[in-house]
């Protein structure tokens, strides 16, 4: 991209490769004001990490959540959801939900909730030889995994698509800093619709708990939070559903894109599948994120990277730019499956609000690539079809992925 086509501000990056812009921001110094985002852009790995680690200095924006945000992201009265809660409540909920997704537990989910879904999806297209991989594969896995963990009918195609579309609407609104009446109206309607979809399952599991995650919310919740309410249960189910769907859809597409566009990566995967896959997933997360940036707010007047920041000014932590910071990563824009600390990126944030679902996301991504390669060979981009582009703004992935292959 030339400077002429590079947008002047961050809001203009929708559907545009954002990395030339991020590099121009990095060249301006550690902090760069952006009118369109109404805040300082941060691209340094060290600063992003430091700010994420220190919530007492830089609060999460939902500390100031409006009733509208609470209603759209969870439910009226549902402020004790993991991202909206603060202080001790947040620490307790974070620890609780993290416990549902530790690697040992995710290993158990793998056979019951991840692999059967992937098998079913591949069965549908393995004989076709030509497909668009995001719509029939990577878009389909994460929403269904959450549905399966919630003991919802994950094989209902219409419902699975609806779940993804509704969550994408809410995510787009979050990335826009909750701006614009049209986006807000759409996000409000989507929030209501997700609640209407979830509610019958929530009520049924309250009466008849099983071993699914909705039941765990009802059985564990009262041990974690005083006076645990229906709103608390729904609010935290909503957050898991949202946080585990759109994010992983994009991350998975990015890993598949690297695999099919970089022959040396495909070769490495053929040589030592287990090691290469795990590193491929980390490099996809580092290089392309999927959640490009997160917000924080300064609690007091301070100095960041030598620049004054006033109390209540917004910091936009561009983790996907921090993950290409040359001060942290050698050859930052290249896929390197031999990095010594492959998990040191900020795709899942650092600090007290880091991602509780990281182990689940990593496992889904690894299995999606691994199981596909078990079933197809000569997987490659279709040269006659439209090429992939790095689409959207806040959560992003390469699409479409039109591929050709033979059944293995
Ligand atoms: C590749 C996929 C994923 C990415 C890139 C991702 C990224 C993130 C990031 C950047 C945050 C921090 C937000 C902030 O505080 O500003 C976060 C938080 C969170 N993530 Fe993920 N996530 C992914 C998958 C998942 C999955 C599969 C789940 C679970 C089902 C999940 C559940 C959560 C929850 C509940 C939080 C809130 C943590 C808190 O506020 O304490 N995420 N994620």
C-alpha cells in the first residue's frame, strides 16, 4: 500500500490492511493521538503490556459502563458479568471462569465438544474438492463449540449461523467504541435476541442441572458471588458466548490462511505436525491477532512513554501492532515457527483481565488445522477465485479462503 492510499486515521482502516498505518503510528513515537478513535494509539509491546498489567492506573472502559452497554453486552441489571465487574467481584469471577478453561479441562472438552463438530463439518465437504473455507469451516466451529459446551443443539445450522451473526453485530459495536445510533440499535436488538435464544436453556438448566457450562454457572455461581441472581448467571453466560465465538472464528481463519499461502509452513507441518501446528497457531495469533486492539482509561494525570496523558483520556492498545514491535520480536512481520518464546505475544492481553478462554481457543485452532490435514491433501488457494483480504476492523481475518484440495 502506498502513503496515498493509507487512511489518515484509525477509523478509516475497515477492510484495509492496517499494518502500514500501525507502522506509521509507531514511527510517530510511543503514543500518537488519533481524533477518529478519540484517544492515544499505543503500538509498543512494552507499553501495551505495562498498561494491561496495571489496572489500578489504567482502568477497563467498562468501569464506566452505561446502562445501555450493560444491557447490550449482558442484560438489564447484569453488571456482574466478568468484563463489566470491577475489583473483588471481577477477581472472583475471573478466577472462576478461568477454572472452566484450564488446559487439563479443555483436554476433556476436546473429545466431546470439539472433535465431533469438526468431523461433522469436514464430512460435508471432503468430497467436493473446491470450497470457500471460512463459511463452511472456520466460521462454523467456534459458535458450535460454545453451543455444545452449553448443551445447546450445535448441529442446528440455522441457529449456529444466527449465533455467529448476532455476536459479530455486538463485537462491531464494541470495536466502534459504542458509537453511532444505527450500530447501537442493531447491537441492542442483537443483545436481546441472544438473550431470547439463551433464556430457555438457562431456565431449564436451573431446574435440571447437568454437566454443561450453563449448569456450572448455576451450581458454582452462588459459591462465588453473594446473592447470585438470574441476571448474574445470564450475564456470564452471555460473556462466554460472545468472547468465545467471533474471536476464535477470525483467529482460526488467519491460521488457515498462513497454512495455505506459505508453502514453507505447509512443509514444516508435514515434517513435524505436532510441533509446527502449535507454533503456527501462536504465530497466527501474534501476527494477525483477531482482536486487533483494546481500550483502557487513565485513572489520573500521568506520563506514558515520556508523553503527558490526562486523567480520563483513552488509550487504544493496539496489541496486533505491539506483536510486531521490532524491539520485542526479531523479523516481526515474518512467520517464524522456531521462536524461542512463541506464546509471549499479547493476542490474549496480559494482566488481570487476560483471556480466560485462551486454552480453548488454541485447542480449537490446532484441531481445526490438524483434522483438516488428516482428511484432505494438496490443500491450496484456488487461483481462479477472488483472493483473500484482511477484512473488518476490530476483529479481523483473511477471507474469502477459496481452496482446492483432494480427499486424502
Ligand atoms: C483466539 C481467540 C481469542 C482471542 C484473540 C481472545 C482475546 C481476548 C482479549 C484480548 C481479552 C482481553 C479483553 C480486555 O480486557 O480488554 C479477552 C478476554 C476474555 N476472553 Fe478471550 N479471546 C479469544 C477466545 C476466547 C474464548 C474461546 C473464550 C471462552 C469461551 C474467551 C473468553 C474471554 C473472557 C471471558 C474474557 C474476559 C476476561 C476478563 O475480563 O477478566 N476468549 N480475550
